[in-house]
C-alpha cells in the first residue's frame, strides 16, 4: 500500500518459469467467470499485458538504483494472470491496470503494480515456499504470491478489509491463501517459520517478531520509516546460521503499519 517516490528496479535472475498454483487449479473456471460476471471481459488480458510491459520498462529504467534490470519470469507471469480489476472498488475498475496505487477504503490503498512486482521479485520465491504477508488490504499482493508458492498466510488489522479479502480470494479460487484479522507487527507465530515475509505498510523499524519468524535462508521485504518522512524499502536476509543482513533498495511511501506495538 504505497506511493513510489523514487525509481525502483527488478531482478536479473535467470529464474525458470514456475507453474502458477492458483492458475493450475482454477484457470478455465476463473477465466470464464471474469468474462461473464464483471463485464471487464476480453479487454482485461490485454490490459494486464500492457501493465506488464510498463513494469518491464520501469525495471530497465531503474536498474541503476537496485542493480536488477529484469524481473523473474514467474513474477511477470503472476502479474499477467491475477485480475487486478477484481481487487479494486467497482468505481475504479477503469483504472485498475494503471501503474499507480488506488484507494480501497478505510484509508488504505492497493499498491502500484510495479512495486507489487518488485517486492515479490525481491523475495526470490520457490514453488514450495511458505510466505507471510503483513497488510492484506484488498488481497491483491496475496493473490500474486499465491500464483507462485504453495502456502500464503496474510494478516490484516482492519477487520472489514480482512473479511472482504477472504471472500474475494474464495470467489477467485485461491485455496492456498489464509487471511487472519490481527496485528501484523507480531506476525503469525503459529505458522512460523516462513521462507519469505513481505510487509505492505511502513514500520518504524524492522519488527523483531518477523525476523524471529523468518526461516534460515529466508528473506523479509519491509518498508521502514515514519508516516511523514522518507521511507526505505529494505531487504532483510537471515543466513543458515541465523545471522541477519539488511540492504536498502529504494525510497518509497507507504501507509503506516498500525497496531499496539
């Protein structure tokens, strides 16, 4: 949930194309339902393709900031697959594939497609990974993750958003995502450890509970900084010995991570 302030980039990893878990099970049924149920119809695929082309251009343009000129093909395929127009209010569906954040109510936003793709790419996911997302929002990021891995857990502090996200994911057939209403600062201890964790709201610091719930070899991507200050997108890596390294990728602007911490 953010507004990009400075240029960002993607990965030059030569990743193999990974089978989409949600897509493998539900592609035909869901594709048909999009055409019949919401009127966005055949144009949606073309709009998603144009969105992906924009993401690729941004990756090339911003490579000097992060050293990552291209995104992993699997990430691009997930962005090409997930129907973003189903994750925004009906009144904004005409802007669903624009490369900008959009309001989703309760003072929250669905993130700019490029930043969703970049943060997903930075996680360096493998098909068997278990991923924790903090800040479900409309569940768009969760759906992108679900296309790439077998198990996604997501925590949302705003109960109406959590409830709507669950319903939306069920409607779209994403059976490998579980959404919980709660304070994401404290993660999901019962589900730990996680191979990757992504936070879609800005914390004042890297939350220690999330670092503790990260598996050895895992990656945490989190924006850190104050609500009215420049925030930095950080990549936190935990090695096999449990030691942690932190790298700043780029400045961003996200809504603050709220809760009782």
